[in-house]
């Protein structure tokens, strides 16, 4: 409900503050987004399987309006470094909000926690994103993303569109190398394995280079994917690389020897939960050096409010996550699973955006529009308007949740909740590759053949 009450543009977008240069996160044991406890998520005093009151009741609407007003007042105070006034507003926000209540109450609970962390970091004049050990990457985060996949079509949208684009791009190749920039549990790739196993021209080898922040998680993902590939009689190899994408720009060794008979594709699903990128510009340079046959990118439609400073970022994030919380609630998500997703994924993203300013604020140049950056380093877009769009449309027709929307814009696909776009999927290839004109003709033929098969 908060989404419908928010202004469509940042309040006082030119407002800046001295605290903007030094944001940080803090850890509070009672925080709804604290996620370092590996035990099952149980609340001692509340049966969260009980559905919250209807969000269109007068009482909930009045509470939502009051919470919205308080959150914006608090953010305005933080934006001008009036931290004492901001602190005086937090107790009332806390008393009116709850991570187990209606959608506005849940959103407010996580934003108030993020504001508290931001105020503390401003007092300390320090900053840091959520540490990966606090996030408990090997236990909490994978489970939370798995539950998110069961409660919304967001992750499936990323998988369906990207897998179809990759499948089309390698039609003339029998060997495939996938570079996954943040592989997590590798949930995307069994679907691609299935369609590769059924294609008329047998696949001779599949390699996946999986990048991620935790070696144990990477090893476990590699074993699961190897078992699944073996069940389909697909030759498979997995290479784990612990670290950040930018690290690959300084050590190109794993990619130095390329097999011209092997198609290299890169997939990148971006999020705000932790920093898997490192230096944005180094990551872009790595992509330029690698020159994959295809790059698929799924981005959150969340610009972090770079033009409006802290207040712009706060209002944009509040608008975005209000829609996302509504989608999870109205889409049938409820009880403990919804709480675990909001606590384990969305709460951490909100804290990073509000308290830190995104996954990182290191003072270096940061890419706000990856489409522009990819063009700058030598890539051109590949349209997803053909079969990938049909696959995404089929997905939305199959899921039980109503309210999600799909739009095609300049060859990109946008998945939204009602009137707000949540994710954008796009595909890219090197602009100056050898035989570019010939490849363009082949690309058009793929699209025609795929359309004819629908």
C-alpha cells in the first residue's frame, strides 16, 4: 500500500549532506534484518502463519500514511545531517511497524532499521557494506533465495529469458563455457541442461566457471550441477572462483587460453545484498577483454538515487521495496517463508542501499547505467523480443500470482508489479566481432525460426 502513497520523484532532489560521503551499516541484535543466527526462523511470541489484516482497511491505511510521513521526515533529517531530530522519530516508527504485520508495517520495520544503521554510521564517520560472514552466505542466503523463487516469478524470469537467449546464441556450437558472475546455488543451469540434452546436435562439453563469495557454497553447487549433468549424460566440468568479478581483470589466467570451437557466454544477475562486483570499471574492462559470444544481464530497476543524494536514494528505494513487499504478500506469500525472504534478502538489500548507498561506496567511479557502460566498452544489444519474450510470457501465464506485468522496451524485457518495473533483462554481444554482418544475419534467422516454432 505504501507504494501507492509515495511521491513519484524524490523530495528535494538536490538536497545533499556531509554524511553522504561516509555511510555505514551497523548490527543490532533485535534488528528484523539480522541474519547471523543459523537456527530456523521462529518468532517466540507471534504465530506468523496467521494472515495480517486486510491492507485496505481504514485502520491499516491510516497507520500506513502515518508511517510514510514519519519515514520521510526521518530521511529528510538525515539528509541535512540533523541526526538528533532523526533519532527522536525512530521510536514512534518502531512502535507502529512490525516485520510480521501488514505490508506497510513490514516495509517500515526494515527501513527504520536501515535508518538507525545510517544514523549510527554518520556519528561514527565510517562505512561498510554488510559483511558476508554476518550474512551467513552458506546457510541463510541460499535458502532465502530458494524461498523467493517459490513465492515470486522474479528468479524464474531471470532464468527463462537468459537460458533461451543463450540456447539460441550457441546453435552452431557443440561446446559451451558459461561464466556465471554470482552463481549461488546454480538454480538456473539445470533448465538449460535439459534443453541442451534434447537438441538434435549433441553437446560435446559444458563448462561452468562459477564466481561467488564463499568457497564451500561454490563447491557444493559444483557437486549438485555435476550430478544433474550426469543424470542427463552431459559431459560437465565446474571451476569455482572465490572472489569478486573485478578480481578477474587483474588475473585473466583462467580465461587466457580460449578454444575457438567453444562458445563462451556470461550471465550476470545483479542485486544489492552483497558486493560481488568490486570495482565496476574493472568488471566492465574484464568483459571487454573476455569478449564472450553473449552476455545476459538481469538488473534491478533501482537507480539508487544518485542524482538526489541520500534523500533521492531513500525515496526511490522505499517506492521499489513497497511494491516488492506488496507483490510477495498479494501474490500468496505469507507466514514464515515470507518472513524469511524479507529478513534474509530484502532487509539486507534495504540496509545496504539506505545505510551504505548500495552494495559499496568506496569513493571510486560507480556505474549507474550498465547499458551505457557496456556500449562504452564495445558491446551492442541483442533483442530479447523473440522467443525469450515468449518464454517470459508463458511463465507469467503459468504462475498463480496475478498483478505481475511484462513489457518489451528496445529489445529488453521488463518484469513489473502493477505499475512499477522490478527487473530488466537484456542481452549483449561484442560490437566489432569478426564477421559481424554475417552473425547479424544468423541472429535474425534464429529469431525467425524460433517464432515459427511457437
